[in-house]
C-alpha cells in the first residue's frame, strides 16, 4: 500500500492530508503513526505513573508482597504483613520486585509493568490490525486500546489484568500466524507465553486461550493440522516454564494439622495445592470460595458496563454491525458452515477474536465477577470494532460503501451521539463549577464527600457519586479541562464526520478521550487523602522509634499503604478474615491478629503504639479506649492515634 510520507518534525494537520487520502491510501507514514501512539501513551499512562501514592486495599496489599520479595530475595511464597499470601501467582510480583530494586519503593515502580503491558497491547493491536485488516485499522486499534476508559481505569492499581491480556493476545497472534506462515518457532513461543500467563493469573490463562482457540480450530477445520501444533514438545515447554514455581510453592506450603472441609482453623489449614487450585479457582468460579468476599454484578450491569469500559469506541458498534449485516445481505449469501474452512487471514482473525471475547464474557457472566475481570476481552472487542470502522470509512471514501448512505448515517449518528453526551457532561461539569465558584479549595476531599455508600462501593467509580458542592471545589482544574474537552472535541469530530473527513473525525475522537483521561487522572490524584494513607505513614516515619508498634484496626487492607511505606509489620485487630485468613492459621505464622481485649492489654504498655482507625470504627474505638487515645493525625475521617501524649495532643 502506498502511503503519503509525513515529516514528523513538521507534521501536517490531519485535515490537510484528508483530501489526498483516497488517492494515496492511508496518509500517515508509519513513523508518524508511531510518534502519535507513543505520545498518547506518554501523556495518558507514563505521566500517570508518579501519582497518586499507592492506594489502600489491593494496590498496597499486592505491593507489600512484591516489596517482601525485593527485600528478602524469597521469590516462591508471597508474604503480606509477614503472613503467607497464597492466592496469587508470582509473575507480576517478580516484575514489580525487579522494578523496586531499580527504582525504589514507590508508585512508579509498582505500576510500571502494568503500563508497559498496556503499551505492549497497543503495539500488538497495531501490528495485528495492519496484517489482518488495513493500515488504518491497525492505527485505530492502538489508539482505541490506549484511550478506552476501562483500559485506563483498571490500571490505576496493582492488578495483573494488563499483563495477562498482553500474554494471551500475543499467544493467540503467534499461534495464528505460526499456522498461516508455517513457522513452528511461533508455535513454541505460544506455549511459553501461555506458561507465563498462567504464572500471571492462574489457570484461567490456558482456559481462556483454549476457550477461543478450540472452537476456532473445529469450525475452520484446522484441527486436522494437529501435527503442526507440536503438542508433545510444546506441552513439555509449557510445563518447563510453569511447573517449577507451582511445585516449589506446594513444597514450601504443605497441609498443616488435620484440616476439615474448606474452613481453616488455627494449626489446621489446607496447603498451597488445595487452597490455590480448588479454593481460588474451582470454588471461586462456583461462588463457594472461602471466605466469600467477592461480588457478582447483576446481569444488566455486567453486560451494560462494557459500553462504558470501551467508550468512546463502543459508540461505533451499531454502525459497524449494521454495515456488516447489510454487506452480507447485499451479497445474497446464506450462512454456510463450509465457508469457515476457506477464510483468509482477515476472516480467521475476526472469527478467532470473536470466539475469544465471547468465551471470556460468557465465562464471567456465569462466575463470580468484578468489573475488571473481563479486561482481557477488551483487546479483541476493540480490534473488531475498529476493523469494522476502518472498513466503513474506506468504503465511504471510494464511494462504494455496501449499504450506501444508510451505514454512513449510522456512523454520523454515533458521532452525533458522542457530541450530545459530551455537551451534556460539559453542562453538568459547568453547573458544578458555577455552583462552587465561591467555595474555598480544600486539599482533603475525603472530608467533604457525602458517603452515600453507592452500591456498597463495589463499583470502581462509586466515590464520584459522593461529590457535593464543597467537594467539587477541590476538582476545579480537572473539571475545567474535562468540560472544555467534552464540549469541543466531540462536536469537532461530528463536523469532520459529516464532511467525510473520516480519519480526522476518528483521530479527534481518540484525542478527546485521551484528554478526558488526563483530566480524570488529575481528579483521581485529588482523592489521594481518602484512598491512600501514605501521609500517616510519613508521620510515623518522622516520629516513631524502631521499637514502636504499628496497629491497624479492621482488615489490614484498610491501611495497607501504611505498612508499605513504613516497612513495619502491623498488628491487625478484629479482622483477619480476608487477606490474612489462610496464612495466619499456619503454625509458624507471626501472631499479628488481635481482638479488642488484647488491644486493651497492649495499650499504654511497653513501646509506644500507633493505631490506625478507619472511619467506620471511630466511634467504637472512642468507647473502647475510654479517652486513652491521643490523636496524632486525621485524614479523610481516618485517625492515627497513639497511647500516650505526644507534644500535647488532645485525648480522644
């Protein structure tokens, strides 16, 4: 395909090259594509690595496990607060531990592997989209993955989904192209990647791969080429990579005592093999995992929220589906199973991606789930979406669109809907800015929220429902940036679409999403005092002596960032029932789990105690300590108390 060269040092506006597009093919040079893609990555993801500090809950809890590896060199058994943490496979923690040894213990090092995995997915989408569909589709695919809301939202904290997504998607690509080009080396790489994916997320990695690949091989008849799959030597390679850690983890963490059923008790607890494979995989899928601390979204939310996670690219689904249906109808072809056996690489890619995404969505619609569980499906869904979009735009420019003006009306309608949604959101933000114009800025936004407990805060964006007038005043900068972006960007993209400047319209849509994500990150940082307790850790580091004792009231995840940033082992009072449940029942586990009576016995005796109190326990602690607690610091309704006067604070 001929492409009009573009000088990256003096890039022409996309609108300027739009007129030559029909004559020259895709108007951007590959160098320009790379520059634009990397610029979006740097602005949206790399710049966001430095702030905010690690968050309480899963973010800092998982970081503790990687921190323990970096400090001790023990890479087999994950440890959190000195307790075995057997739920997770090790690869993400190994990567973060390496980053800690290079960059130190900070948010940048913690989230760097996730961000690089996102970049890897974008590059893979670019290359796969180019080969299977077109230059335009590859470029759009990379932009779509980088600018989708879900991709950004679910990489704000330390979870392995982006790494898993990259490894499985790359395995699918190499297996598909390995068969296409008859390259056995790529087939072997597939087995190695699946082993790494299993070390990143567990058994669901090979299950997801086979869930998409097995029906694809059956439908296309390529199962007859089974000798090319290198089943024996490939499986041996898979086991060579994946098995050693699992075997060592089982040997280091055997059964203890005489466990009965699925519920551990002190000194009687199932070892790694039962806990990891049965409790964390089989029973979790069935909703019978112990402890039962995972939600299942209602069906309408589970399916409907994907419109949000893949926004703004989900806006194009109706247009691309209509165009595909109309093209098939116009061709007058009936459905025939035999056609799947004669597909080209484009058809094979579309079929495989559809089966892979469909399997993931069906799997988690039946299982327990959280919002980010279907993250690996974003890659195939976005690639299929932009493939249809690119095809529709190309047909329109050559005036040969199957479906004619009808399909284009759907596309223009999607762009118009984006403009309406953007204008509505900008109006809401403008109203919030106007109503809070006379209110003072308060750095600790957590003290100003309504705390409505929306959905039990099981949704990622629940706290945005807590915004009040005073709390909105703390978000002026990101609100202004988002309002201007949403007002101008979608409207400009719609006008370009109507004028048939399709590349410019789609690129403007992507840049609108990118700017909105930048604003969203700034807003996210403003929530740091509520979502992270690093400021309290800084206080403890400044005034505590090495022998002083750290105590967290409630589950350790409530104040997990304090443990990470102080690098101190903490006692946990009245809630070792989730993260620490299984590991704390091992006979050699340190005694970190206390009850109220044990806390009172320690309070005021021996070295100084620092007690972290989450908002929900403040009244209980005031009654329990009976004015024997001294306030050191308050942060977003969280308190840090000590058991003896410190420079004259008021007793609580």
